[in-house]
């Protein structure tokens, strides 16, 4: 029996405000949970371009992706990881995730049609809102690795 499973390639960014160490999350309408902004890659788009575009489309915020270009200067920034998210229908979404900071921490946030809310949250506040466990794990990693926060 052959299962008709589709594979989707996505990119997202865990955006951290370097001044107060809060994370930018959007409340996803379908899942009713707070998640990092991100979405599907478009034709001829790099994962970095997708993450930057999706954050802007979902929040109105322009970002800078953090990390090293490895091994050559012209290579892409090394992502934090690639998550495999399975849908109920068997489809898989491969999400290339990045750490990022806002270009302007005071920029006005703008909600689009995929999200019901947008907000900045401290690590402590994540304990009181509906998030997937990987949001907490990833925020902890970014705070340690890029900001020296334990």
C-alpha cells in the first residue's frame, strides 16, 4: 500500500528582542497555540529569505538572522535546526528554523489573516500560555547561545 504523503518545506524565525530578551510569537488560528512566525518556501526562495519574508508578512517586523555562514562567506547562515512536523493526514512539514533579532525593537506589530494575536513574551510567561514544548526548548537554547542568559 502506497501512502500519498506530501512533503512541504518551510522556514521560521525565533525572534528575540535583545534589550528585554522577550520572544515574538503569533497565535496560530488553526492550532490555537502561540508559535514562531514562519511558513512555506516559495519557488526560487532560500530558507533565509522565507524566514525573513514570513516574519514580515505575519508581524510587520523586519529582522536580522543570527548565526554563522559556514564554511564560506557566500554560503547560507547555518540554521538552528530542521524540525519535522507531521500533519494528521500524513503530510510532513520540514521547518528550517533560525534565531533572529528585530531591526527595530520599537516597530509596530501588524496582525495578518493567519494569526489571531501577536505578542512579545518573557521565558517565564511561556509557562502560562499555550505553546508547543519546542518553543520553550528553542528559546532557552537561543538565550544561552546568543545572549549568554542561563
